[in-house]
C-alpha cells in the first residue's frame, strides 16, 4: 500500500461501511498526503470526523455523484479515486428504478468524466456479483457501470487516467445485509428464509478493503478483478447464527436470484485465473495483454455460488461475525 505515498485519495460514498474502513486503513497504513470523503450526508460526515480527531490529512466534501460540477471541483488535485457510492438495496431499486439509474449509471459516467478532465491517475469502482447476468434493476445498473469503467480507458485515450473495477459478493455484516437482520431476529426464535437452496458468495469488510488496495497496485486500466470467495447456503447461515430458531420459508423476493454469479460462461472466455483472483479482460482493440496473465479458464467455466469449490462452515461464519 506504499504506492499511495504522497497521493491525494478520494472515496465517493466515503461514509458507508466500506468507505469508513477504507479511509481508516488509508490513514493508518499509508503515507497518503490527503484522504477525502465525498458523500451526501452531513451528519454521517460529522460522526465520522469524531472518529479521527486531529487528523490533518482527512477532508470532507459534501456532494452527490449525480452532480458533475461538484465532482469536478472535488477531484481537483486528486490522484486516486475509489468509487463506492451507489444505491444498493434491491427492493428499493426495483420500486425506484429511475433513482437507481441516476446514481449508479449517470453517477458512474460523471465520475469517469470528472476523473479524466481533472487528470486523476487511477479510479477503482466497486461492483457486485449481481452485475453478472443480472435479473434485477440494481444488478443491471451495476453491469452498465462496469461497462462504463472498462470503456473509460478508451475515453481517456492519451490522458493519464486509468479506470478498473473490483467485483465481489455479499459483505459479512454490512449495513442492511442479512447477517445483522438474522442476529436481530435470533432472540425471537423465528427466522424467515427465502429458499433453503439459496447460496451466496461471502467476503469480510477487511478483505474487501485489502482487495481494493491490492487492485489499485495491480491495475493497468480496463480490468474487472474478481476475488476467489467462499460460498454458503442462506439456510446454513441462519442455522449458524440462530441454531435454536425455527425457520419459515417465505419465498424469493422480487429481483432475487437463487444463486449468484461473478463470471458468466460468456465472460469466462476472456477471463484468466491468477491464483487468488480471476481477471476479466476487456474485449477491446486497445487492450494489450498483461505479462502476468495467469491461466486460461476451461471451456464452459462459470463462477457461481452454487458451483463453488470453497464453502464456509458454521464455525467459519461464527468467527467472521465475532471478528466484526
């Protein structure tokens, strides 16, 4: 993470679960010159400021990724941008589709344009497993966002800006996720399960943050980085959190998949195995192949949560939750 030494780093959505830990890690473990939080909520910024008293490198910028002029102002003098701002709740996106489009798609476009115009060197955008073969509005907007950040390198042309994407699964214990929900219901003795067969990829917040730091070092522009993650059935997750509770099957909600996917069969044809992660390469004429390309993926390969070779045990999950 020494690559950020002397750099000015900005995080959109910096008051969210990911942003707060990324900022703390950047302040504690890098020699970044400035770390800037860009977000809409003044109260969350105030509360976050109290966690870092006397930290002279930390800045706060109120703004919205929907506002190109505000982004241009915020990106002035910035070297590295981590784009974590998004509308993420699937049901909310289904019922407010235009709002999701404005933030997740137009917001991505605004971030790319501002980064190119202001000469930002590197931009990493956070993505989701729901962007691969999407079935809901949130996943569809993030797929478009991924495509924009890959193509952003062509728009940058001779400019120094390079953009890339990190795609990962459900974050253990993040705000609004299923684990805090199950823990809250555990004392009642009843847990609702959408479908006993449902599986998901899981990643801890510290792992997600470390992954983004690593990809900032590894990126050349145009890549979609996909970490290798464990899977777990939602029913097994519920049993691990509330072993004494009764489970009721309530059915899959609108916009949900039975299993998630991070690399489709089609994308696998231009993806590589680099050991601890996969790399989806751009299918663009400007892409020059990396020297560290790893191995080709086998014909018909698909990286999905139900066909995964790595599964969490109940004990693994309990330790993850305890470590939060």
